[in-house]
């Protein structure tokens, strides 16, 4: 499947909400325990737009949203301003069709265009498919934290991977 990747619009909020909640209820891709409503996702979307952060969707031939992706600040301290952490969500029945890869590659392009230096992935240590995908895309292991999260009555470990997006130094004596 060759998905069409485009910028999300407010019309995509219901589908984004549904995909997010599916992961909350059924996976450890997302470590939140509570679902959200469309108002929450509209506020989230507006915040991303205000901050100039991308929200991308993968859609099928009839423009139905099959997945979405975004990135945001890795940490809020100014020294981390060139580093982003990304999130990719794919509708259950659409997994395994290359959508996660396509969305991640599109986010990498957007991060490079925005002058970002590093993209971080924080992945449930049991999510071998996502870890493998990121390794194939050039991400390298950057660390592991054991038992730092919990969901479904068990402790969860997180694996950090990173991709250096450019070879340039910070430049401008850190003022940018």
C-alpha cells in the first residue's frame, strides 16, 4: 500500500481521536490509561498548530484516515530545542501495511526542513515491530529504562532510539 500522506485538518479530529483511543484501550503503544474526547484532541491540535508542529495523516483512496503522526519538544529546556520526539499511531486493521514507515519518513523530512538535529523515539520495550522499523530507518539505540511505566496491571520498560538528522553543529553560539 502506498499511502497518501498529508497535513491533518480539523475535519480529521474525529478519526484521530478514534485511533488514539483505540491505542489507549488495547495497546501499550500509548501509556495513557484514559481515553480522550474530540474536544481534547481539538485543543491538542490547536496547540500543535500554534507551536508550528506538524500533524500528518495517512489516508486511503477515499481520504479516510488510517493513521497519524506528529512530533514535539523532547524536553522543554532551551538546550533541547533542536531535538524532537515523535509519535505515530496506525488504526488496528491498517497495521503492517507500511503506514508507520511512511508517516515516520514524512516526519523525518518535516523535522529536517524545520532545522531539527535529532529525532527521538520512546518505544515500549516489548514492541519489537516498532523497534525494528526504527532500526531499519537508521535510528540507533540510545538507552533503556526499566519499569518506568505501568499499564494493564504490569510494569513497562521503555527503549529510546535516536536519529541524527544532520551533521551540523549548533552554530550561532547557541543563540538560535
